C-alpha cells in the first residue's frame, strides 16, 4: 500500500517549465494648455520682431534716397 502512495505522489508532482513574460507598452503624451499658449506667444513675438525690423530697414532706405 505504501508503494501505491509513492507512485501517486510522483505523478501528482509534475514540473511546469513555462516562462510567462508579459509586456505592457504604454505611451502617453500629455499636452497642457499652457504649453500651446507659450508656443503661440513665441511665434507671435518672432513675427512682430521681423515686421518691425523690416519697417526700420525700409525707413533707412527711404531716408538715404
């Protein structure tokens, strides 16, 4: 009777050699309203500076002639 118990225990102990790998690729991009306002202000500032510099150049050319 003891030999039957040993066999049952041996059969019940099976080795499960599996590798479970789980990868969760999560990418999130958050854009805040302040960021877009800063970008718009920067573009507007560059546009204004360029237009003012063009006007000054035109005035200097007009004064020379």
